[in-house]
C-alpha cells in the first residue's frame, strides 16, 4: 500500500513537472513572438520601410519593381492627408486602431440584408499592406489585429498616416502618393489640389479596378463625396487632432 502511494506521488510530481515545462515553453514562445513582432514594427516608427508585403507580392507577380517613391510627411500636401482620412477613416485621430462604430454598423447592415462591407481603419490597412496578404481568412485577420495593436501602441498617429500614404496602392503599378501624383498629375504630392487628392483617395478601395486617368461614374461620385466630407471635417485644420 505504501509503495502504491509513493508511486502515485511520484507520478503526480512527474505530471506537474511536465506541465510546468509546457507552461514555460508556451510562455517562451509567446515572449519570442512578441519580441519578433516588435522588431518588425518598432524600427519603422523612425525609418522609412524599404518596401511592403503588397509591393513584394506585386514584384513577384509582375516580375518587375513597382513604381514607388518614399517622401516625408511634410512633403505631402495636407489636403491629401485629409482626403484619405475623409474617404477611409474619419475617426482616425481618436480610435485606438479599430473603429467599433463602423464595425457595429457593418454588422447591422449585413444582418439587414446588405452586402458585407469592410470597416478597416487606416491603421489596419497599414498592418495589412506592410506585413500581410489580401484575403479574409481568420489567421490573416488575427495577424492584422495583432500588428494593428502594436502599430497603434508604438507609432504616433501622424507616423501611421505618413506610412499609409507612402505604401498605399493607388493603381496596378503605383504605390505611394508621390509615385501616383507624379505619374497622373505630373507634379509632386506637395502640390496636389483638393480635387486631385479626392480623386486619388477615391480609388483606394479597389486601386486595381478603379482608374485615376479614366475615372468611372462611381469614382467621380466617390470623389465628390470625399470633397464634401473634407469640408465637413473642417479642412486641413482637422489634421491638428493627430
């Protein structure tokens, strides 16, 4: 009987020891994942990313480098920064990476029978474009949420907007507002007008299909809507909230 008790105690000790090692191992993996994620995110708070995941995917599929040129936030017309906020994410200055109001509204619209629409913020789009791939799979959504949280925690809002304007895809071949501005308007991004900025912002939801040089009626309608939203936000003064 004593031997059985001793054996049972030893068995429990071995199980506890194994469980402890499992917990330590999982903790180590989580810590390693967090540190690796920070190494992927933190440098771009100060340094311009040399490329993005979407640009690399373009390079592979087209066998040529995309048209892209990095410029500083100060070299971008304020009206352009306002246009993308008006068109893509009007609560950008105040949310923490996720627009819960838009998410709830999208779910409500879907339940009412309308098509499911995206509710991605500018921060989420930076995470997706910089690190991930197109699609709506659960693993990609989880990674997008994780990188969004890290970006919001470590970058100021103006830096998030600066990176977004430099890596966003504006056409099949052009990434970043400077490349798009030079190609379609023959001028640097700092000289863009409100109408030009609104047109560039209007194609962002589907830059491969929408045309800047031959805008469809849908693109023109969206351009006009963005211009009205820019005025309602109060013009470039709205950017002081960043």
